[in-house]
C-alpha cells in the first residue's frame, strides 16, 4: 500500500505490481503480478487485471471489467461497464494455452462502451469509439465509430467525443477539423 495511490481494503494487489500516483482502485478488484498501471487511473468495482498487463495514464475502467494477459491499454482509454476483452481465439479447458495468448492493443484516447466485446488480436485506433454492445472482430481505424454485431464502421468521431458530419468533418462541439486521406480520418494540423 502507498500513500500515493488508493486501494480499497476489499481489493487484492499481488506482488510485483507498479501503480502510478493518483490512481484509485475501488471495491473487490484484483490486480495480478507483473501489472504496470500508470498515474491518475480509476478502476471501478470488481475489476480484474491479469498478469503482465500494461495500462497507461488517465485510464478509466468501469465496473465488472476483466483485462486479460495480452491486452495493452494506452493513455486516456475508457473501458465501459462490463465490457469484455478476450485473449484466446479457440479456448479449450482441456488444452490450456499456458501463456501463449493473442495480443490486443487499445490506443490513446479510445472509448469502449458498456457490454462491448473486443475479440483478441486486434488494434483499436486512437480516439476510436466502440458503441455499447458491439462485438469487434477487426482492427479499428483511428477516430472510427463502430457499432453492431459484428461491429461495422458507422462514421467518424472527434477527439472530444462528438460525432462528425461527413459533409465537412468539422466538430460542432470543439471546432476541430479533419480530412480523409486514403479512406482514413486525419486531424488537420494547426501551425502557430
């Protein structure tokens, strides 16, 4: 235990875990050995973080989320309530993988909605938005809005979280401007 971060008395932190300053781990969580958690993160009730997972800074993990070995989460990611990560494409109780898990990367600023499922082996792009209940079975481009089962792209979303109109790709909330290049959304560069 440290005075630099908070862990509720009902949670378990295994040995060989790094937790950044200002992070809060709430009721009934388990952080397993080898985990690295950045600063100013928040873990809701009943979160399990499996061995050797790496989590960036300012990450928010809501209630009932399991982050399995093989998952890496970059800074400012939001994991909604009861969303699911996987790490094995063909699990069998009789034939365990013994640590040979498939990697998943969630990039900077992405949001994953409640009850969404991220099938392992894919990358969720920067500032992508996975809708509640979606099942992701492919890589997700930066700024993509993904919905459905299986998840398909239904437009683009601004860094601030506002849905973008495809007529001009200018955010009505914050004014950020974007453009398409080879079918991918790119932010306009601001030079000062």
